[in-house]
């Protein structure tokens, strides 16, 4: 039996790169089979090395709001490359991108970095420097990059009050000892942590709306959004509230999660869309807090490629092009895919929950509400794997994990959506056939 080029390349890559990939979820370990090695992309489509075309519902895990290879972004990047790829000195485009971020969000100043992990790592250091405190609170199931102190696992109890257990070899218990873990949307758990450790907590960090355990929106209780609750509790104890908008930023609205719930965090992180598909991220906050950062203040951070002229050019052009019409198209596409997916699963008799936050959404193969990490883990991963491969065989590329977010772009027009819709019934039946 002939093997595909993807299988051939994957076998070779595994000899050279751990698992054959440079980010674990790409290896298809959660769904089985061989990852598709992509050769090129355009608009809503991916093209693999075997010449197959796929409708893309990953969108590079969020950045490709405008679709792949947008002509104006490509032109701007080409012009930037022609002037040089890195200078180790400041450029005007860095300031322009910073201005665009500030104009859309409740931050006064931003600092550019190269990845979401770098942004979260530094913003934690900054929060500790501002408050003079050591402890950080995070929520189970919220992913903030592979920062040692945030690679912490927690059970489904109310709270872990005495530091988390490392969830990766190589992360020391001492590194995570200053990280406290609470279940997401657990208000009593957060209050309990502050009752025990309030005068030692520097900050609470939360995904603005979690998307790394699948989409789990912030709850609303008595009209108060969970982000607003976190901020209120933090301020009552002299701590800072950090909102991680690496995923939601400039994706769920022009202003990110702030455009949905209006909560103004003390510090924020950004990434993905603001890089236009290039490695770029940022963190920001009120000017009085950012003044603690070097070279103005004593909290140190640096990066050789931070504010790279090519990456910032791509990000700036993406934000400039992301007007109201873009968000309307993305929202409409997501609404249709959500609705048709739910309809197909319902007709096939497959238990499911579809959670959404703006245009971000996830499909959980479970019969109970998904409000935190524990309930997200009730999803039937075997059913998802069957569903995933049926969609892939029909030319629709979903996230290769049951605990990830689905993304649409402004190029997911009606004929593309029809292709997704036509593939769903057979995929739903494949999921239903799993015992």
C-alpha cells in the first residue's frame, strides 16, 4: 500500500524532532492518525503536501481572522522584508502597533514580546514587582503558555490552597509553590483562597474567556460577570487582576473580551491576531503599572526580536483591516457552523454541548453543562476522534483535540460553509457509532 507524502514526512520528522512536531497538539496524538503536513494556505483553505484541500476551522489557532495569505497583509510584509528583517533597534511600526492596541483596549501602554508565553511570564513578574507579593492565583484548565510557574494541575475540589503540583516533568515543586489553583467560575473557591492568603497574593490571572480546555465562558451571577468578580475580589485585597487575551484579543470583538463584558483589567496579555500570523505578542496595563518595567522601572524584561519589524507590520495591517464588516462575517460564519453542527449531532442522537464566546466555540461530547475544567473532561474523546476523522476525510480540518477551540475567518463565505454543512451528518453518524 502506498503511503502519503504526509506519512512519509512525518516518519522522517519523528527522527529529527520530538514527536515529529514543534507543538504537541499538532501530532494528532489525541485523535490518532497522521497529521497533515501543510504546503500552503489561501483564504479559508489549507493545502497539504499531497495536494488535498481542506476547509480550515483552526485558523492557526486563532490568528488568521482575515483568512490565510490576505493580499494586503502579504504586500505589507513583503515591503517590510525588503527593508530588512531585524535591526535590534526601535522602529516606527512598533509604536504604531502599540497605538492600535491601546486604541482598542483599556491599556495605557504596551510592551512587545515574541509569544504569548513570554507575555504571561513577564506580566506575572511585573505584578509581583508592583505589589511586592509572591503568590499568583490561576484557574484549573486555563492555559497561559508553558511558563514553569503556570504549568500546574489541580483536582476538582474547591481550591488548592497550598500551591499546585507540577503538571510537567522538569518543573520543580518550588517553582509552582507560589501558584494557587482554583476551579474556573468557582467564586467561593476564589474567596476561600483570598481568605487564607489574601495579603500574599500579587495577582489573579485568568483567560479572558478560557479556550484551552475548550471554550468555557465566564459565568454571570446576579448580573456580575466572572471577570468583574475576580477584579472586585483582587482589589479588595490589594491584588491585581490580569486578563490573558492572547486568544480572545481582537478575535471575539474588535476590542477582544473587553468589547463583550466591559471589564477593565489591571494588566493584560495579547497575541495571535495582533501578530497577523507572525510570532508576536504583547502585554500592557495602566501607565502607573507599566512604569515599573525597565528601562523606566526595576522589573527587567528584554528580547532580541521583540517588536520585530516584519511581525509588527503584519499585525498592524491585520488590525487596520479588521473593521466591523470583518467581525460581522466571522460572527455569522461561526453562528452557522455552530448551529449546523448541533443540528447534525442532535439528529444522530449524539449527546453534546456547544459552548461559545463571541465567535470562538467548542463542541463537547457530553450530556452535562461545561462550566469548568472538571466538567470539560467529561467529554467523550473517542467520539470526538471519530467525528474529527470523518470531517477530515470530507475535507474539513478541525482542531485535532477535543479540548480546543474552533475558529472561523472572514473568508468563510457561503460556499465554504456549505462544504462544512454537507460533511457534518456523516461525521455525526460516525460519532454516534462509537460505543
